[in-house]
C-alpha cells in the first residue's frame, strides 16, 4: 500500500525543547494518522531525523510498502538521497537508523517548502506549546 508521509521536527533553542510532527495519508490523500509529540532536548536536525524515523516506522505499521516522504529539512532530505555527506558525528547514527527503517519498502523523499508541510509543522508547535 502506498502512503504519503509528511514529517517535521523542530526545537525552540538549538538545542532546546524539541518535538516531531507526522501526517500519514493513503494514496488518495486521506489522513490515516497524525502525531505530534515532544522528544526532550534536541537540536533542529536531530528532531527532523527523529520525525523521519518515526514517520517511516508508523507508516510501515499501518501496512505501507511504498512511501512518498515529504520534509522541509533540505539537509535531511539531501543526506537521505546521498547528495550531501553526513559529516556530523551526532547525525551519523540517525541517518543509519533512517536508512534501516526504510528496509523492505520502496521509497522516495522530496524536499518541500515549509508552507507545503504546514500540517506537520503545526503538530510540532502544538506539542511544544502544550509542554511549555
């Protein structure tokens, strides 16, 4: 089953209180699941990777075998595509976890502008507001 996964992560302060936002849709665009939750203290990039990993895992739990992933972090998207090297030591294990999570599914990932990722972004902010 094909699913569309929008992911976002953010931190208030860098590092600071961080959260992830995920919206999973079926091929027709119907929302199957959404999630916004805090992940403790983290940097923006760590939060983006955590959102990606959790989004992949949730979609697979829902039965996805094809994923179209959208994220507004150019760094994470281009690292996943192999266009940017993963140089930072804190990012290497997260990148490896994301690649491992993708085992067994066909996938594509694309960078979208923040306004095209508004629902996932809103879930991040709702989670951070609720925790404040």
